[in-house]
């Protein structure tokens, strides 16, 4: 009983007894005759400040018979009351007498208070007996559930859960040494203060959670301290890292049970949910903490006693996997092990090297032959020009300097022409759909463009360096006889060094080098992606805009290159001045593409249908689709907004499916252009209507002054070839999921068509069976090939990894649609939120429980708001590929990735490893931006 007259949280013994007729009586106390037929009960009440009584529990009590030294249980239930054994010691007998007297006095006091409160609220003995009987039944039901829970814990399925609930992830053998070093750095006067506890044990990012754990461990020692010594810290650390599941569970329970009454109320559950949500950066979960606390109480407290105990929390943790049956990862571990045993066999060093070489050639033969051809052409041009100028008289004076300069110049002309072809996007898109795509790696067009640029840099250094540092000094230092005999091509008078530099070739060459240097530097990833932070106003030379405009300096470079090629000193016949011949076709092709883009963008008039701005700075634009705009899933298009810039075009993956009657793109705020675009649309958007996602929203009905957009495309991308594979693994990081959303929509549309065709086949078969029995088997056979052609892909696995909870709003509609319509399980989706600690960590344990319960009851994931389960931390990609390899033996799996380059290297390496040791073929493709 809790009240002003009694200490808080103190257990009181009831002096009232409940006979077989379950009526209250106050005539008997716990110290009366043990042979009484009356049954004793232990009643726990809360007396609130507003004179309200809350009946917490009624339990069978143990009758203490101190005189005889025995305790007589009043029922078969296990009693929590203390027992005192017989002892011959006088000291023990005296203690028992004092305890008996105190118990009788307190029981009488409790009986009087209980009777007074019952009269105050006009409770009759019949009503009280009925209430006690109801609680008795509830307690019996809970006791039965507890017994079953203890049996469930022994099952093998619970062993995995028992290994969970870690407070410290990746606990290493020398972890205490690190904590001790942190203590030495943070301690003051030999004590570590409570505020530094989180940093000391390595939980700096979860400070609130660590402080609650500190308080729980302190309460265990019946202390409320603000600082601890190193010995005490070691004691805390030992408890935190205890390998016993029960020990860790008790710590977690104590963190919630702040009043130490051995029970957790709904308010305390709400508090720990908010604490866990804060530690995992789940702001939305904090807003719904009250709802989820009620959900946990509903599940764990069906008797409605108003509290849960330790064993119930343990039960929820052990049964978590039962609720998490939705969107489970594949489980083919045993098959994967047996299948990959062949990769564990020892091979000789020569055998391993030959296997790696064969695999490398198999994976890269397209790149190898293209690069080999390109290098051979450059070598041939260099040698041809080298030998040609060796026959000239200038070689006698300038020696090999002029040969190297002219050989490099010939490769420069070839590369300056070739570098335009990989960026002729319309041509590349058309060529990749032809049979030439079987032999040429068009997906590497941007990489090839960069490789040619690197060769141009080398060529410029060789050409300009030999001229300025070798040729020209030898020319001006030549004797008059040598000049008149071998160098008369430079004019009747021997020029000075400045004459050579100020001449047409010198000026155009120097200007070209300057323009090319600016364009090359600003095109590097450090400047293009704002990785270098410069002070104002120099910060304007970084970013995509600087890259975009500086690249247009090449218009000047090509003009200067043609002029430079006309004014050659050693060549005077026009058809031997071959610079214009190299450039003619590529320049005309590229110029034609730019003209086509200009007119086509004006022809593709679009109007905005809907605009939404989602968390994470993502702008969604949904626009009308021009009748002539035909594209494939995985392709991208260029978007221009004249209100932001009349010249800039930016590529974005198309997120709508080819079968949709609209076009959509998702644009994340990453650079100056996208920031300005978002600001522009934010001004015309309105707050979202109730029930709709997004922070701001606008459409044709809400705003008439939406900014104008121009589009150009579509253009080819690696993901558009997904139809070649029977199985797909689609991996997107953050906004990198955009090219795969269109693929998922297209697969879903094909699934719907396939189901319709199946229904049509069934109807046709029934009709044919009624009209003509001989056509019984021909109707399905006519439909089957068409079905196979409609949807070749048998399975698709989509893994979306993001670090912000709000990101799931971007494609919530698509994920729910797939979950609703994909009845055959063709598409398997997995969301991963990296801001949440991995499953098994104590900081995310309660979130996992709530997630499992909510989906089991409502079919909705609490993190993403969809029917797709959200996993925590990062995927274990090796396990993912292993399971896919086991499930789809002898299959060609297309692995498509869009995101940061770091993960691309990891996935590519894993694909190589699994291709070596399994019969499943993984083909890796990554997206380029």
C-alpha cells in the first residue's frame, strides 16, 4: 500500500483472510493457529494521493509459524513471502519472535486501513469478494502462462534470442583495456562522473541510454551516485558484458523498472520506448510511443493487471522471431554450405592463378579488346608519325625531341576526336540496343571518356613539354648553317624563343592548355562533388555548376585546335594537315546530338501533375508523358528548369514504369542546382492534406503557377538490361534506389498482366472444354509461351539501405503496391535503416519487439510505414549472396547497384568470389552518374 502514512514501494502483509467462501475477515492474523481452515492471501494495493485505491495483486500467502519453525503454504502457488527455518540458536529465536510481533502489528494496521477504504467507497463484502475472485482468476491465468513460457525457453528455437540483447556491440577481448584508458583520460581525482560514463564505455552516440543504464546499475547497489571509481566501473562493465542472457535481461528490466517494485507499468514502457527511439534517431517513433506502449501492454498483460514482470519481457524477446515472419531473409544455409564445399578444396598455386586469370578474362573481355584496340591505334599513330618526321631535316637539329612531340600530337588529335563519342548519349543508347552491344561495353562509356581524358593529359605533357623545353631551345641555339640547311620551314630569319611562343601555334597551344587544365581540374570528383571547401568567393569554383560550365570551354579548345593544326611550321600542304580530318565526324555527330536535344526538348512539352517534398530533401516531380516519349525501366532523362538556369541540364533516373501514363523523377538536394530547384518549388507548394505523406505538396488543382520544366531523353543505363536475367538482385543506397523503383513497377505490371493472362487461359480452357473436348489442352499451350515472354524474370530481390527514417516516404506507395499485388512472391523487398543499432543490441531490442507486434497485429512496419519489414544496421552481403546462390543454383543473377563506390567494390569482389566457388553466376553492374 502506498500513501502518505506508509513508505513508498514497501510491501505490506495482509492480515485479512479469505475463507473458502471468499469473504473478507479481519479476525485472524498471520500469527494465529496454523491448523486454521482459513486461507491467507497477500494483497498489494496502491493508495493514491487523491484517496483512490488501486488493487495491484492478490496472491496466496505463506502462513508463517515461527514457533514451530515451519511454513505452511496456503496453496500450490509459489510464495514470495519470506520463510524462516528452525534454528537452535537463541539469537535466531529472538529475531523470529521480533519478526512475528512486527508482522502481526503491521497486519492489523493494514486490516484496519483496508476496511476503512472499503467502507469509504461503499464496497460490500460481496463486491470485494467478487473483485478478489476476478483477480485470483487473472493471477492463475498469468501463472499458467509463466509456466508455459518457462517450457518454451528450453526449445532450440529460443537459443538465438538468448544470445541477443547485447549492450556493447563487437565486444573484443581487450575491450576493458580501452575502457580503462578512457577512464584514465576522463577521470577527475580518481573518479569518473556520471556525465562521462557514455563516452568511457564507447556509447557516446547513445548518451541518454547509457546514463539510464548507469542509474540502473547504481540502483542495484542501493545507491544514487554521480561518480564511480575504477573498481566500481569495472564492476559495472562486468555486468554489462556478462555472457549470461538472464543477467543482461535483468539489467534491461531494471532500466525500465525505475521504482524497483519488480513491475513495469505502461508509463515506464512508454519512457523506455522514447529512450530507445532517441538512441536510434527515430523521431517518428517517439511521437507514437504511447500507442506502442499500449500495444506491448495489450500483448503481455491480457489479464489487465496493469503491469508486466521480468518473465513476460523475456517471453516477448524469445517470441520475437515468430512475429517477424514477414519479409524474412532467405534460409538456405545448409545447402549453401554443401554447395560451396568445392570452393574450400585446396588447389595448387598455378591452378588458382589460372582460374583467376580465366575468370578475369571472362568478366572483362569486352573492356580488354576495346582498350587493346585503342592502345594499338595510339601506338601505331605514334610510330607512324615518329618515323615520318625522322626523315625530315629538322631531326638533325632537334633530334628525338621533335619526334616525340609530333608522335604525341598525332595521338592527341585521335583522342580529341574519340573523346566526344562516349558522350554522344543518343548514339550510345541506340547502339546498346543493337547486336554491337554484345561486343562493346557501352555501360562503361563514362569510364572510357575519363580514360581518354587521362591519355590526353599525357599527350599534352609530351607534346607541349618537348616543344617548349627541347625543340625551341635547340632551334634558337642552332648555327646559321644548320638553320638555313634544315630549318628553313620556320622562315628566312631564325626566330627567337618569344617569336615562337607569340606565333599562332604558340598562342593557340598555350590557350588550349589553360582551358583544358581548368576543365580537367574542375571535373575531378574533389571539385565536382564539393569535397574541397574553399573560402568565399572561391567556393563558386566547386560544385556541379562549375564542372558544367567549365566543360563548355572545350568549344573554344576545339576551335583553337583547328587553328593550331592549320599553322604548322613543318607542314605546308593542306591535305597533310590532318587535324580537321580527325575532328570532322565526331564534332558533327556531337553537334548534331546537341541540336537534336534542343529541338526535342522543346517538342517534349510536359506539364507538372504533382509535386511533393519529402524528408531528407527529396523533391518528387510527377509530369505528363509525351506520346513520343518511350523508355525502358532503368533509363534516365535530363531535366531543365529555365527558372533556375536556362542552360543547365541534369540527369535523373526515371522512377515511373513504362506502363504508367505519367513520368516521375525523385531529386535529392545535393548541389547548388538542386537546392535552388527545391527552394523554387517550396514557394509554390502547400502543406500536405491530412492522410498524405510529404512535407509540402502541390498539383494542378492547388497551384496554377508551377515552374516550367523541359525534359530530354531517354538515355541508356546498365539497369535497363535487367530483362536478360531470370533472377535480379537490386541494391540501392539512399537516393540510389531510384533506377530500381521503375524496375519494380515494371515487374509488378508484368505480374498483373500474367495473372490476367492466367485467368484468361483458365476461362478459355473452360469454354473450350464445353464447346470442343479435343481442344482441351491446346488453349493453355497457346498462352504459356506468351506468358513466358511477358515476364522472364522469376525472382527479384530489392535491398534498400538508407540512414534516415524519412527516406521510406519516398517510395511508400510503390512498396505497399508490390506487397498487395505480388501474391506469388516474385519480388522480395528488404529495407535497411543504418541509424538503428543492429538486431540484438539492447538499444534496439524494444524497437524490434514493438515492430514485430505491430506488424503481427496491423500488418504495418513501424519504421517504414509499409508492409515491408525494416531491418536494422547494414546487410551482411556475403550472407545475402550465399543464400541467393543456394536458392537459385545454375542461374544467372543480375546484380545491379547504384550508390557509393565503396560498396560497389565490395559487391564486385563478392560476386567474383561466389562465381569461383559455386555454380551460380553473378553478373555485377553499377550505375554511373
